[in-house]
C-alpha cells in the first residue's frame, strides 16, 4: 500500500510539473456536434424512426480538441489552424474561449469549417454526417497567413516561457489544413521546438520532421509499413524519413489490409487454398500477417471479407466492390477478418523498431482503441497499457486526451513509462459518457487519488468565492450552468428541473433568494423555510455543484460575476421572455427554459397543507369542558 501511494504521488508530481507549459497545436480543427433525440414512432414515408430533437451539444474536435485537452490538463495551449468564416467556425471559437485556449486560428472565407454531426437516440449513434473535404485546399493567401500565424504564435509562446522553446503538436487528419508548404516550414524550423508530437493519418507525409513522439493507430502504423514495402528507411541530410513517392500510391507495389479486433479464427480459415508460403499464413508472428500480402490475392479474397473502420480522408478514389463487402482505394483494402486470430498488441510490439526508423521518432505509441496502447522508445523495451472497453460513442476524442497527456509528460522530461501510464490514464477516464472526450487536470489527480489544492470548495459559497471557483472551472474548459429561484419548499418539480439543468453543462450553480427578497416577491407569509435550510437542501442534491445566496430581487449582479455559458429558467414561455436574457446574451451565454413537472409547485403544496390542517382542526364546541 505504501508503494502504491508513493507511485501515485510520483505521477501527481509529473502532472503538477507540466502546469503552465506552453504548447502550440497546429492542424485540422473541426466542430463535433452531438444531437440527442427521442423516437417513439416510425414515419409513414419509410421504415425509419421519427426523431424529436431534445438537446444539442457542440464541442471542439480534431486539433481543436487536442488544444482543449492540453489546456484542461493544465498546459498553456495555443491553436493555429484554418477555420471557416461560418457558424461552425464561430462555435469552434466559442469552445476555445471557454476552454482557455489561446485562439490563433486563421479565418478562411469560402472554405467551410469541417463538422462531424452525430444524431443519437438512447445514446446510440444512428448516423453521422461529415462536412469538410481534403479537396477544400488552402489557397496561396491562406497558406501565407497560416505560416505567419504559426511563426508569430511560436515567438509568442517562447516569450511566455522566458525564452525557452515551446512544445509543438501536429494533428494531421487529412482535411487540408497542413498542405506541403506548411509541412516543409515545420520541418525546416524543427529546431525552434523542444518536444514535437505528431498524430497523422499518413505518417509518410512528414519526412524529415524527426518528432519526439508519434501516436499512430494500429491501422495507421500498418499503412506506413505497407507503403515502406519492407525496404529500410533512407537517410537524407542526416534525417530519417520514409521515401514516400510523389506519384499515385495506387501504382506502388504495396497493399494494406487492416484487420479488426483479434478473434478466434486465422486467415487460413478464410483462404483454404493458401499454401505454406502465403505471407498471410506463414508470418503470423508480426505485422507481416496483415501487411505486404499480394494485391491480387487480396482482391481475390475481397468477396469473402467484410469491412471495418473508415477510409482515410485523402486516400482518394475509394470504391465498393461488387458485393458491397470490401472498400478499396489507392492500394488500400480495409476488411474485417484479416487480423482475426492474431494479437494486435503482439504484432505492434514486433515492429516498433521499424516504425521508429521509418518516422525518425524517439518514441512510437501505437494506439489500439479499447485495447490500450503499445509504446516503444530508444531502449527497445515495449510498454503495454490497457483500457476498458466502452461503447464507441464514449470514446470520441479519447485519442486527443492521450496525445495531450503524452506530450505534456514528455515535455516535462518524465520517463517514458510514466508518460505512457499517464497518457493511458487520461484517455481511459474520459470515456464514461457520450460526447467528445476532454480530460481535466482535476480528473487525472482524482484518478490518482490525490487531492487537488483547488478542490474541496464548499457547496454553499459567497459571491466572491464563487467567482474564483467558476474562473478555475472555466480555465479547465468546463461549461457553467446558472439558475436562480426561491426554492422555498423543495419538491419533485424542483429536483427534475435541476437535474435537467445540470445536463446542459459541467457545473451547476444555483442562486437562491434571501428571506427578505422572497418576502418582497411572494408576500409577507413567505418564505416557509429560512434561507439556511433552503440552501442546505439544494447543496445536498448531487446535481447541484454550488449554491449562493443573493439579497437583491434580481440575480443580475451574480450573472455578471459568473458569466454563465447557459442560463436556465423554469417555465413554458420562450427564452425571449426571460428578463435576464439580454444580459446573459451580452455576456456571451445562452438562455434556456425548462418546463416544470405538472401540478408540482411550492404554492400548491402550501395550499394543500393549509387545507389539510383546516379539515383536521376540531370543533371547539366539541372539545370544551362543561361548566
């Protein structure tokens, strides 16, 4: 037990050491949109559910979510990325502002912000609509402005770090934010950054960068080895890189076959005619079991193998086979059973040295989604970490949390085993619910069972203390929800209303009217319960984070102090009728109204109590003593 406690304190020391560390994130920023709906019937036009939208959440995605995770974990995050001059771009800006990320994005008129819209019912993703294509390339002016922003942000962070070189994170998801001139600039200016982390769908595009760490998925690592074609990496100018041909990869000799999670069968079961020399059968101890198969053999097997995953944006000319079971494009075949019967972690471990050589990276972390990761460094010793299987809708953005924690730990000179452990922990603790994953510093310390010096704030607080608490939560990227009321006799309607309000954000602050304020609003016989009791009951609810008492008849002063992201009032009237709505919107917040539970109100409860009391009051003539 003492050893475990010492290990937790050691990890917590690393988390503390990276606080305020400057990190520049560049890459494909996007907007994640989650639409939560209910369905109770099918439509007449087709056997499809009729969805009623109940809630919509927007979150930073891609490189923007990596920057949000860096800030939430305690780093100083700056984002440089092209963002469209559209509604989605405005929402990305709002997400960055709420998270405390320094927004150095470059406006790109005519180029839409990439968006991933997910429609859910019962927490099940029914469909996803993507907008934003790699064909939406930056024009020459856009590239020039992006490079200027990149140069200025680098110097800005260097100044913030007292002249020390900042950390760089590159997030290349193939959506056109990092064209060749930008990649060339980053390679040429590699010495301006101390630690460089690279997360790219196509690692072969980043020749010469020599990153500190790369974090490919199993499919991305396999793609790199397939294109390498088994050849050794070449040295050019003292920098290791994969010779990535400029011509169409479809003309090359390599084919990629990406397998699904390990199963109980082997490829031999799907290819009875395979001989002992078939590479997919004889080399089952390495990624050769999945990479390097003959393209014609792969095509022959396509009619018996189903798909998994999704094609990488930018692979181009993706086409379905006649039976609709396999997806192919530019020499890449994605199927469901090629990897069955083999352990992906074992395969990744066997090729870590080659991956390091082809990328020039000091550290390679091959992520295996719900199976954790395999990490290797210069010592050649693989490190295996594990995760907990969760629904896919819970894991969106978990890789961004992994990348952010790994980068911060390595930038803080943490040993590789420590960095790998913290990165896996950051990814694992973010997948408890549906939505885009963000790991906060406090969450990481809580998982290590280390109390945070910022934690332990009492539930009932004063206005000044509340301002400090809210400011800290906002810097950690938390969405603040604010509501107010008398809450004289707490009942089921109140509880349901507050529970609904809590789902709109990460922190619920309830402002309760003082006794004098209640008397002015409700009459001389109210409140029934003093404010001390009302505040204590509200604070005891699990959905309420903090309670504050105000003396005025209006919460306007508190709203200006808290600057809520969402202001909630109860009632069936539209938000425009809420008196505080103009103030909230001026401060950048949203206004929501939530309906009460029917026939549940404090006034009705008080009237029922009084009526019941009068019914039971005895007749004086029956209880008086005879004279």
